[in-house]
C-alpha cells in the first residue's frame, strides 16, 4: 500500500503508464457552471442532430456529482492511437474507402476499459475505503472538458482534445473516485490564431471556432446518423466511409505525436486500412460481421457502412462500380436502395434513366421515391 497522498498520486500515474496509458492527470470533481451552460446552448440549438441521448442525461453529463454524488476527484487517462501513416493518404484514391484512424484497429472501448479497470482495482488495493467508477465513452461524462480541467491538454477549435505531447490522437477514459486527490492543474488553450482545422472541413461543420454542428460533420453523418445523408453534403464526404480525421490530422501539434507511443491494440488491420469500395458494396450481414469483428465499426451495422460506401462510390467517378451499385437497387433496406439511386445517377445517367422508368412508378418507400425524384442525374452521353 502506498503511503501519503502525494506518493499515491505519483504512483497512480506510474501504474497508469505501466498499463499502457500515455498520460494521466487529476481533475476536480466539478466542471463549474460554464460547461453546463455551453452544453445546454449547444443542445438548444439542435447542433447534436439525432443524438438524443445527449439530451436525456445532460444534467449528469455537465456535473460529475450529479452522476455520482460521492465523487471527490476524477482521474483522467489518455491512451495514444497516433497513426504511423498520413491520414490523408487515401484522399486521392477514390476507389478505396477512408476509415477513421481510431477505427482501423481493435475496439478502443474494450482496450481502454480493460486498462481502466485494472488501474481502478490497483487504486482500491492501495487505498483504504476508496471507491471508484470507470467510464469510457458510453456514460454521460464530458471527457474532453474533464481532460482539459486535469491538464491533459485543451479543447481545440475543432472541439476535440489537443495534447502538447500527443497531438489530437488520444482515447480518453475517466475514473471517478471518492479519494480527495490534488488536481494537476488545468490545460491552457494553445490554438492561437491557427484555423487549420476549421478551414479543412469538407462539409463546413464549424459555424464558429470551438463550436461543432454535428449535423454537418462527416463523423456524425457516417456513424451516428441512421437515415439518408443530406444530398447537399454528399460531395463533401468524398471517400470517407466511416468517420473523418481531417480536422484532427491538420493540427500542427501533431508534429509532437509519435506512432511509437500508440497502443499496439490500435495498429491498423490490413483489411481496414484501405478497403476497396467494391468489396464494401458487396457485403451482406454475415460478411459485415466477419470483416468488422472486434472493431468499433461493428456497432454501426452493415446498412450504414454500405450506405456510406455508396456515397463514396458516387463521388468516385469509377464506372467499374456501376454493376455492384445497380445490384443494390434491390436491397431490402430502404436507406441502401435510396443511396444506390443517387450513386447510379452519378455514375451512369443512361442506366439511371432506364431504371427510373422501370422502378420509380412502383416504389412505395417515401425516402427511396424521393431519391428517384431528386437524383441529380447528368445528361446521357
């Protein structure tokens, strides 16, 4: 058992490092009224889109003590997933799908939570009467403001955490505890006049610095949003099929992030690093589950992945994709059929017009019928 509070705090950081965390710091168990006010304003403006779970427990999200009244300190942990290659490497390879760096390897929920639980057990063993609760992304916890309050970094203009040592590539986890631990000191905003993350966004998802309109964000559209992707945003999606790293990848602070510090569980799997759009379009449910087993992508399901691949195919200009796209006009899922309509219109105007004449009069699903009516088909060559 560690003796002395200061010794315990240092020992916690040392044990966290042994367990694979790249950084560890302590935040007070309160974020103050400003965090709650910003959250409520963001929700009131509807910038969270369909993420109704953000509203449902917003009071617990804004104040750790509302989630757990006995909490006295919050231990914030960061686990690096710094990439070993340029996240923009596939931007000019339209027949391949771009998967966000964080989702190319093992599921971070499992890896981070396993390490958090191990650290929490160690803390309980070292401290008399200590109670702990661990959280990784699935509970009403404001990880990024807490990480800034702990000094792991600051919330950048892209609203994600930026670390001086690890750039924008940290998975965050939290341990709430009844222990009275000394806060490490809040992080300082070092974005300065830089607007790189704002300028690079393909869908203009930032109405202002430090404010994200999730409804325009590629990560939200390809992961959280279940319905048809708005037509005015489809071109901006490019070949992103799951998430987007553009605003993270351009951050100048990434020059200090080293792939050598990344947890090996997050190393990219070959089949997820540069998947062919043709392969993604051909996935059925069983194949989807097999390919994405052990990946965070599995949670989103086959329908969203194929929908996203169809949008990417429509942006590709690749005539070789016409056949697999046309096959999806008969998919049982309306979201997939509707996306296939738009994509076919982009790739083959003549075939689109023929299919429109044959299918549109019999289409009963409102969303799919709307796609047939609104598809911006080019003139036949």
